[in-house]
């Protein structure tokens, strides 16, 4: 049975009674640090000397110290540096600064699930993973709303780790929207699968293939861009509000008929078989191993892919069109 938790189930005073270190000040880091502070929590940010993010965090009124100092001062340490370097940051700045009763927090289970960090037995190990990008986590909090979070306890040394994690989730607005209890394994595997097969990988490939098909058939790239990328937001907004049903209520009957008969010809049994293979490679650690190797090699293929897509006609067309629609930049 799914266990759901809201504001009434959480106790903000637990996290207000702790000293929190936020390591990293990127997408999630800034959102957690600022919202916890606004929730009355004692926050310090841990960043290396010379980090670009230092000026930003200080400018937003936060106290910044080195990652090791932050870990030493704090009794709740949230690790919000990129997943592939969390192991190194743990060895260099966290490990020797963990005391009995401290809590080690993550927003994604990657490094614990794939054994890149092995915490000692005397600390709580928790996850509070917002199901949305960091900038939305912050914006929703400021608007009195919240992004739903999933919360897990890997190790409960104190006996109160779940209540602590729920309290942290409340501090960033998560319990306003709803918190679901999960495990590090379930979060890591579903998150990696979701972003690869559907949210990032699946959608990017679908949009590019549709755009290329129209352009190769001689249609104007601008029309193809509107049809395959721009309109996607309108469709997804309706799905977000009311599922496939609401989207289908809004589109024409012709579009709905095309949806039913053509969708399964695009995403076929072969696609689903490949999705199962992708999930298998996530579960058996193949994806994690390859990603860490790529990262440690200096990201050669990552940068190649990034460059190729940046030069793609879809992107050059979109850049031009979005300039003519000034308001588009402000929407998330
Ligand atoms: P990011 O890339 O946006 O930011 C990383 C931050 O870490 C930067 O401020 C950088 O300066 C800092 N940093 C780099 N090296 C450091 C070091 N040695 N010591 C201290 N700080 C260092 O990262 P992100 O996307 O916010 O991801 C952080 C974590 O949150 C990851 O575990 C990720 O999987 C998880 N997560 C991210 C999102 C998201 O919205 N991006 C959503 C859910 C979970
Ligand atoms: Mg990023
Ligand atoms: Mg400490
Ligand atoms: Mg995700
Ligand atoms: Mg992810
Ligand atoms: Mg149409």
C-alpha cells in the first residue's frame, strides 16, 4: 500500500532543531538551502574555495563555508553535488566529519544504491527527492505550494530517521503537495528509467524524429518546430491537469482518433522490449558503471552529443522563433 504524508503528518520543529549543511548550490542546492532557511532552519552552504556558486549563495543571504567545515558543523548533511562526484566529496569532506547521531541526506539514491558511498552504522541515511526540477521546487515553495517528494530511509541509526526526513521535506514545501514513502532502490531505478525512457530521452528522440520526418518531406522547419516541440507544452499541461482524458477532451476528435490508431505504431512492442532492456541495465548497474567511467574520462561522448544536438536544425529553428515570442523565456 502506498503511504502518503501531508503537512499534518510532519513536525517542522524536528528539522528546526538541527544544524543543516547543504553541499552544492546548483538546481536542488539553492532550492533546499533557501526554502529551509525561510522555514526557520539553521542552514550553512558547503562549497569549495573559488566555486562560482559561492557569490550567488552569499548574495542570497546564506553563510558559505567549505564542504568539510559545513559537514563538521552540521548534524544533517544534504549532499547536492552532481551524482558522479558524490563519492569523492564524501571521502574528502564528509566521512571524517560524521559523528554519532548525524544524518546523511540525499536527493537521489544513486551513490548509495550503487555502493559508491558506504556510510558508517552510527548515522541516519535518508533521502528527500523532490519530483521536479530545483528551480520549480523553489518557486512553488515561494508561492505557498510545493513539489511532491519521495522520501526513504536506508539506515535508521537514531530510530527517528523517517520523522526527520519528513520534517526536512516539510521545510522545502514537499508535504504541501504530498510525500510518498519509498526505498533508495525504488527511487534510483524508477528515476533513472523515467528520465531515460520517457521524460528526457524518450521525449527528445520523439520530438527530433517527428521534426526530421516533416523537414525531410519538404515542409518548413518553422512549421515542424511548432507542431513537434512548441505544442508539446500545451498537450503536457493538459495531461498534468487531468491525465490523458483531459488532453483528449481538449483536442479535436480527429486528433483523438489519430492518437488511438497511430500512437501504438510509433511506440511499438519492440520499443517496450527495448525499455525492458534499458531497465535491466539500470538494475544490474551497467548504466551506473558506464556513466561513472564517462564522467571520469572527462565527458568526451557527453560533450559530443551535446554539441550535435545544439547544432541540430530543431534547435537553431527554435532559438530563432523563441526570440520572436519574448514571453516564452519566462515560462517553466
Ligand atoms: P547541479 O549540477 O545543478 O549543481 C551541483 C552543485 O554542486 C553546484 O553548485 C556546484 O558548484 C557544486 N559542486 C561541485 N563540486 C563540488 C564540491 N566538490 N563540493 C561542493 N559543491 C560542489 O546539481 P543538481 O542537478 O542540483 O543535482 C544535485 C543532486 O540532486 C543529485 O543527486 C541529483 O540527482 C539530485 N536531483 C536533482 C534534480 C534536479 O532538479 N536537477 C531533481 C531531483 C534530484
Ligand atoms: Mg543539471
Ligand atoms: Mg557533523
Ligand atoms: Mg527524476
Ligand atoms: Mg534523475
Ligand atoms: Mg494540431
